C-alpha cells in the first residue's frame, strides 16, 4: 500500500485536519498531500480550465512522484467558495469525481462530505474506478 493519498480539498482550515485524519485512519496511509482552493469541488464540477490545469499538475506530482493510490474530493458545510446547500455540493463532488477520473490516473477516487460538526460523513462516500 502507498504511504500517500491525495485530498483535493477546500482551502478552509476547518476541514483540513478532519479530512487528513479520516483518510489516514480509513485508508492506511501516512501522509495526505493537500491540494486546496476555495470551493474546489465546484471549480472541478464546472470545469474552470485554469483551476483544473493547476489542480491536475498537483495531482500528477502526488500520484507519479509520491505514489498516491487514492484521491479524495471534498466538499463541506458552510463553504464560502461554494455557498450552496449540501445536495448541490454532493452533485458537485460527483461531477468532480468524473472530471478527475477522466485524467486517466490508475487510482481510487472518492468523494467526502464534511458536516457542520467538522466530521467526515462516511455515508456520503462515492467511489470511481
């Protein structure tokens, strides 16, 4: 198993530690490469070209250099960069999984939701690949 996983996560500091802990505890990795931007699930879902290219380059490093075998795409409650309801954010996460899946990396891609208590809700786990 790889020592690394990758999280494409909102820049909001409230979600960093819960996401890192969740991935480390549930996927047996030591390190989580964090790729962050405000409302990143929406950026990916809406295919904002400049943002996608920067994110893809970071993912390439994480997968090809660090050997990451897992990519998590994260949305969260109270996101200032994607100020929509949970249902809309979950749709963005699913769309973002499809975008990242189209990049052709041989990795597992999941979607995570962080709730209003700053906990990752496993019941909103989606898997691609």
